[in-house]
C-alpha cells in the first residue's frame, strides 16, 4: 500500500508543476471574472457587491508578493487545488483506511473538468471548495463520544468559506441532516459544540455582514436576483430548466464520472445504514442534498453549471471507497474486472478531452474545426491582451492622458489589467444591472477630461454616450480572429470634454 502513497504524492506533485507551467506560459489570458476580482484586490475592503472578500485577499497577497501578472493572479488557484487534493487524499484514507482508495480519489479529482479548471482559474470557487472540503475533513473526526475540537475546526472552515462564497451556508443543513441520519451522533444536536462552531463561523464572516449592513444589503439583493427571486419564467423554460442543469453536469463532471458518483453515493448510503457507518453517511449528506437542491432549483430559475461544484468532493471520496469495496473477499474476479474497466474508461474520457479543451488548436491542426459554441477558451480568454495593447496605443498617441471606460464590467476589468500601466477604468451604466464599479463611482472627478470608451460590436455609439462628450469619434474597430474565424469585435471611441452621464436606474442586481 505504500506504493499507492508514493503514487498519490507523485501525482499531486506532477499536477501542481503542470498547473504552474500552464499559468506561467502566457498562453491563457485572464478570464473576465479573474480580471474583475483582481480589480477588487487593488481596492481591498471588508466585502464586495456580489461576493465576499476572500478571493480579493488571496489575489492581493499573491500579487503583492510577485507582481500584477497572470501567474501571480492565478497562483492561489493552483495552491488551493493542490490543498484540496491533499484534503481529498486525507479524507479518503481516514474513511476507508486504504492508500489505494486515497490514490483513486486524487486521480478522480484531477480529471474532473470542474475541478481541473478550478485548479487554474482564480475565481471564488477554488477557496470555497477548499473550505468546504476542509470542513468535512474536520467533521469526519466527530465520533459519538469525542470530536469537540473537530467542531471548532469545521466552524473556522465554515466562516472562511462564507467569506469566499455564500453557498457555504449549505453546510449547516447538510450537517443537520447528517446528524439526524446517524443515530449514534444525534446527541450532538443537544451539545453546545455544534452551535459554538456555528457562532465561530459567523464571527469570522461578521465583517462581510457589517459591510452589507452599511451598503444597503447589496449582496443579499444580488443573491436573491441571481436565484431568480421575483423573476417571471415561462412554463416551457421551467420544464426545460431541470434537464438543462442535468446536461450541464454531464459537461462539467463528464457523463461516465457522473454515473460513477451516482452509483457510489447510493452504495455509501446503503452501506452506511446497514453497517451503522457515520462516515459513509457523511459522504452522502455532504453531496447528494447539494446536487438535488440545485437540480430542483433548475425548474424555478437559471442555475449555473458550477453552482453544485462542492457536491462532487465527497462524492469523489465515496467513489474511491466504492472502488475499494470491489477488492473485498467474496467479490467475484469477473465482476471486479468489469467494474474496474468501467472506472478506467470513466477516468480516461475526461483525461483525454481536457488537453483538447485547453488547447483547441490541436484539433484545428488535425483538421477538426471546433464549433464556436464549444470554443470556450477562444470566447472567454483570447483577445484581451490584443485589446489592451490597441487601447494603450490610442491612449499614448493622444498625449492628454484620457480616462478609460466601458459599458461592460468585463471589458473595463480587462482594460485595467492589460492596458500598459494598468490604469483605473470606469464602467458606465447604460441600463445594465449593478456591479462593484458602481460602488467606486468617481465619475464626477472626470468632468471636463477627454476619454476613451470601448464597447462590444461595430455598431454606432448609443445616444447617451454621444451626449456625454462635446465630440465623439470612432478611432478603431478591432476584430479578434483565430484560424480565420472572428471571435470578438470591439469599437474604440475617443471623446473630448466629458460632461457626465445622466443618472438612471439599474436593470437589476
């Protein structure tokens, strides 16, 4: 079994080195969300409009150590991905007492597309999933008559997770369900430690609560809007929502792995009940309710594919334990061989497709044209440095230090990162929903100055933009192409003597 320990550690080390090379290669520019969170890190606060402050703190710590580059923005994601893999290894080993199962869990985590991307892109998901995993590792130490300290560890992880993503609140009902499902652990509902752990987590989270109280509870309003509160939805959209979310999970998890997780959690529940195994019930209660919640919510509102990411951490551990059970005495060799082949195919399918997802050029060179809808790298990552250089050249040619702005927070954030000098950029409201730029404001300080404004597309500028300057002219239309196919088109305008934008309500939160 020591050989599996070496394999697991070697696997984690190799993946970490691969991820470090990938974020340092310069081949994949920042996504819009990464650039926006980097903008947050330049203006540290107790919390932010749509999310807690953890992602900004981590990026700020990294970039202040090494510089404001793509590598240092993404370094926390790589380190958190590595830490999550170690937590998965430790939890699997603790539950199943098997180095082989622990190795399998590490492999499953690394090939799952959702987690593979999360180990590279610095969004709110890497710290959130890591805190979710850490909380359940602590809770795995809770026993009928011991585990007081484990509760406080879980409480600390709960608080840090809330600072990362508000979905961490789901830990509370999942833990309650686990205690109710485990007859030997129900007495913890009458003990003080779980409630003190909850208070500890809320204390850690309290700066974000105070910030929201001072800022009109913007985060709460944003979450309610994102969850579909008050939104009208047609019957057809509601009926299609559930299957649409299920299909998205096949994409971000991979179809065969999704089936493996479904079978594994079913096995863990049966074995947990039959053998009175609290740890097996833990794996189910930390995963299945999360997935079922979002699956049901898909019929009520639009649910993003990554919202259930944390459900698959303990499902992965359950899958590794299910695999280990195939080697128990009494299992026929033929059945074991057949199930093992199924698992190998489940691992190999995403393992082979992931490199193509990150390097679609490989398919283009082979003569296979990637459909635009599936070219996520091209649509979300490519073109931003070129846009930054083009805008930088226009700014340099004017000589009057114009301010930069856009009507999209995505463009504004990318300009802030990729325009030489990484200037302050502003985000105008032409009828969009609110975002963090609106809390920073400062439009009044720009009155009388010249500006450069960037928009998607090649259409004429809206009347609101024309009226905001004494004169406005299009200086360039930039099209980003790859292999002869246009990915993005931007219009770059230059305005003289900014007059200000009229106040207008936001389209939502």
